[in-house]
């Protein structure tokens, strides 16, 4: 069974930073595109950032460009999302997802409409003073 576990969420003041981690068990991540998605109360889930299995391509939604950085360590089966200069509108439940690279044309496709075949349980991020 493919299992993704997110961690690193919490309460942070505006302007602060958090680092989310997504650890995979059972299967290795090196043939999967990985994405971070978030869902705020009353809003639809949206793709935040996605990364190719080879770490050569990344996608960021416009609102997080320059503030968030996605990275992966395939030797540790872990993907990270470094979030800096956090804003209240970044508040939400953050999920990581995985999709086979063979069925994911681009990283932007995964973030914008495809989503993942496997999902974690989510971690809450709250940005508030």
C-alpha cells in the first residue's frame, strides 16, 4: 500500500516560515511526480507546487512564487515544501500527492488539473497573528 505522511504544519505568525515534509512508505518516489495541494475552509483544493521525479522541473502557483520552494530527496523518499514569508491567505490543510510520471505529462498538469493517484492525510497550516 502506497502511504504518504505529511508533517511540519502548525501555527505561525504572518511573515514566518514553515517546512512541510511528505514521507512515502512502501514504494519509492523516484518514478512519481509529487505535488503539494492545499484547501482552505469553504474553498476548493488548489495545487500549490509540483516537482518532477528527476527534480528538473517544478511548478508554483503565482501566489507562492518567490516564497515557497519545493524539493525532494529520493534517497529518503521525502519531498519538502519550504514556505517563507507566510501570509494569512496561505492558511489551509496542506496535502501531498503522488502520480506516476508515466501518466503525468507535466508538473503543471498535475498541479492544475490532474492531481494525484495517492494522497496523504494532510497537515494544518495556520497563519495568524
